[in-house]
C-alpha cells in the first residue's frame, strides 16, 4: 500500500507541483522552438517522453555497473541511441512533421531535462520508480508544450491541428491572426505568463528574494 | 529646489507639461478621431494601473498619461478598439507594471506596446506626421530640458548625429520628422534612457545612428516604424552604455589614484 501511493506521487508530482519546465526551467530551448503548431508540439512531446522513459529504465537497470567517472558518457550514449531510433521512425512514418521539427529531435540528446532525470533520479532508484518518474516528467513537459503550442497555433493562425477553428477575417470571419504568435518571442511571453500564473496560484513555488530591500526612510520635510 | 518637492510624480508632471505643446498640436490637427484614440488609451492604461494598485499595492503614476499619449500618437492607424486595447494592455503590463511600476521598468511601456502592434499586425499602416507636429516637438524638448525631466545629453547626442546625417543627405525628411517626435516621446525618457552623462550622449547618438542606418538600408519600412525600432534597440542598449561609462570612469580613477 505504501509502495503504490509513493508511485502515484512520483507520477503526478512533475505535472504541476514539480513541473520540469515551469518550476525547474529545464528543456526551455525545445519548448520554445517547436511550439509554433500543435502537431509539432505533440510529436516532440511524445518523442521526448518515450526517450526519457526508456533511458531512465536502461540507466536504472545498469546503475550498479556504471563507473562514476564515466557515468555522463554512458548516459549520453544510451540517450543518443534512443534518439536516433526515434528520429529514424519519425523520418520513416511522419516525414512532414520530421522536417518541421528539423534538428530538435536530434537535440533531445542534449536536453537538460533528460540528463537531469537520469542523473538525479534513475541512477539511484530501481527501474520501476525510475521509469515512472521519467514518464511523469515527460508528461509534465508535454503538458506545457501542448498548452503553449495550442495557444500559439490558435491565436497565430486560428487553427488547431491544421483545422480552421476561428473564422479568418480574409475569408469573411472576424478573426485577424496575430502573426507575432508565430515568432519566437511570443513563446517567451507565454511561458513567462504561464510561470507567473502558476506561481501566483501555488505560492510555495515562488523563489526566495536575492536581496532584502533596505528599510524605507521617508525624506525629511 | 526645495528638498522633498521632487518625487516621482513631480517628474511625471514636468514630463506632461513638456508634452503639452506636442499633444495640443496633434489633437488640433487630428480632430475627434485622435481624441477618441487618446481617450481609449488613457482608459486602458488607467484601468491597468488601478488593477495593480488594488492587487499588488503599487502606487499609480501620472506617467500613465504620457504612456497613453505616446501610444495614441504613434500606433498604426485604423487598428480598431480591440487590437488597440490588446496592444496597450500588453505594453503596460509586460513593459512596466510587472517590474514594479514607473521608475523600475527597463523599457518604455509605450515602445513595448508599439512594437507589439507593429509585429502583431503588420498589415496596418503607420501614421505619417506633417511638419507642424514635428516642429511642436522642439518646444516639448525645450520645456523638458529646462525642467530637468528630460536628459539633455540624450537630445544633444541625437541632434548632433542627426544633423550630420541630414547634411550628408542620407536621412530623408519624413524619417527625420518621425524620428524627432519619437525622440521626444520615447527615447528621452528619464527612466529608461542611460543615467550617466557619457552614457546619455552615446544613447542619443546611437538612436540617431540607428535611425539613419535603418532609413538607409531597410527598404519598405514606414518612418515611424524605423524610429520605433531604433528606440526599442536603444533602450535595450542603455544599461550597457551606462556600464561602459562607469567602467571607463573606474579605470580612469584607478590610473590617476592607483589602486582604490
């Protein structure tokens, strides 16, 4: 019984409370780059979740045999092999999306989220908890990517998954696309607003102040 | 001056007084359309200041009026109420209020709003200013400098480079007029321009230089668009200019007085 609640916590914690993107600010590079449309965001999320889960499993299985001095090399070799497999599958079956994602699938190898989870969690836990934790983190990353990708595609083009949702002004509707949403800065703004919203709901995520402001002295009259 | 008289709101009032000739000329030539746009901008900025006062206890500032004036004057034409409200909200909240209110912002909220509108709705044309409005920028600058609310060195630095550019003939007149108005409204802002004297000279010169560069090499851009883009880049560079001026000062001091 103790075991099950623990696993459930490991799985659901990274969704909002310990979200890798909004709390730990990991994996930002790909989160900003591939979220122009929902389709690429979803593909990227699935790829990363699969790679992360399997890599955590493999690292955890051989965790007692990895020499500490070369552990990063071993982890990256495992991650990179998995990424190559995923990349080949995408190129074979989803050629168009693979072209849209360009180098970012390959860059999952260097995604700090993947390395962070294998290094910090999978190396010290048995395979099942390690994989559950990795899957939860993958889901947390996917949640943010899908929210931002959805918002950007909806307001940038009026579409979701390439289907027109909001009627465009050019075609007799009322919606004028906000082309800023398709540029990279908008992802920064949306992510910032999202972090702001989450931290004002969950106060414990707010970072400690770097400086304490001096006591205010009123000017003499 | 009496100590205690000069606080943030006094500076905001002086800025408002400086902008008065510019605003009156613009309203006189623009008529009711201009007045409606200004009223909408003031309303939206005011509401956001009120929201931040109620939710985060940030004192509202009269600088809201200068922001609203700058946005209303320079925003692309015929945007419609909804897009204008969106742009103004974005600029005021993300450019100023989240940093803690006027005086703590890094970039001028009006520049943020205008850039947002320019990038977000590229189909709308930028306003064109006639010579009378641009001439009204000169008394505005004079009042600003005389009252100390506008940094004189920024204006002087910009004027110096702009004069050189006009004399060599690479700065067209339309761009010069728009750049003058933007210089007074957005660049010569006491908060977001550089704070050291040397930094201010370079700040003004950089602005005029960027305007000249864009006018020379950016084909198909409207004069106001050129000026706003230059103002955005300049205000982002301002802290760097200050840092360089301070480092120079420290290095000079060290050379004269040895290790301190």
